[in-house]
């Protein structure tokens, strides 16, 4: 008998987690031998219904009435993809803007500020928009207050005039 920790955990689809949900859900369907129901039009009814059930069991309640309209796993999957792709693009834009406008708050420890920048990078990656470490570093430097100007000037000087 499998232990609880051996069971894959797929957080149920809500309004803001489609990017990670679709990846984990794909892995779950693959592990159960059901992914063909999403990729292939001609699969057995049993496999299709099992895949559809897994999708239905891994969404929040507010999605259920929409999913009830679909008789196939592929239909339900495609619908969710169409709905959330646009939302995902909006989320990517929002996160990218947050990174661009990132500023250190008064009395915020430097480590917490760095952590906020890394969290944005992680969220962007999860949304399908990876950001290079160098871009995060530029955003952090640009978001530091004037009290760090000596550090920033030294850093820029080392980049402009390498030894």
C-alpha cells in the first residue's frame, strides 16, 4: 500500500494557477496512462472518461459547471487552455511589470528585497516566461534606494571598467 507522501499532489485549478496546474496535471495523466485522451482523438471511452474525471477532480468548484458541458477530456482540456491562455498572458505582463517597477520598501531588509525579486522570477518561470538571472539583478539594482548608491556605483564601475 502506498504512503500518503507517495501520492502526487496536484493543487486544484483556481483562477491564478493555470500555468503550474496544467504541467502537474499533464504529469498526473501521463503517470496514470491517460494523457492519450488529451493528445489523440480516437481513444477508448474508458480512458477518455477516466482522464475527464481526473480533470474534474482537480479543479475548484466554480469550474465544475463549465466542465459539465464537455463529454471528452480533450474538450475540457482545450476549453481550460483557451480560457486561461489569455489570463496567463495577462498574468505574465503583470508579473513582468512588478519586476520592472520593483523598489525596496523603507525599513525592508535587503535579504527580503532580494527574496521578493526571486519570487517574481519564480512566478514568471511558472507562468511560462523565464527571466534571466541578470535581468533580475538589474531590476534589484534599479530598485535599491539612494542609501545604496555607493554600492551601485561600485558595481557599475566594475562592469564598465573590468580589470
